[in-house]
């Protein structure tokens, strides 16, 4: 199954997904908690970030996802900071 998450239920990727979950627009703690809940509820194995603003918050929360069995396909915080400079 291929799931996605976005604040806009009509995002272009939604047409290629088996399911779409609505998440907060602002990428903050509530956003991360929302993604974590989805990963737990749907037993998501792999989370692939698609937009730059997600990268650092997800890298910082990588261990939380790992504890629930979800691998976040992302570089470490230091590498993201360097690439954003």
C-alpha cells in the first residue's frame, strides 16, 4: 500500500495513492505527532519526505519514528544543515 500525507486533500500525488491523510499545514510538533500517529495506526515501514521544510524536523524526530517501527529515509541533522546553507 502507498499512503501520503498533506494538508491539501487534492494534492497531485493523491491520485497515485491508496490512501491520503490530512496533516497540519505548519510543519511543527503537531505535524510530527500527526505523522507519528499515522505511522502507528497504519504500521508504516518507510516514511519518505518530499519537501525541504520537512527535512530538519523529521531528522530531529527520526528516533521517535524508529521506536514505532518506521524508518525515515533522511540524512542526519548535520548533513541537512550543511545542504541548507
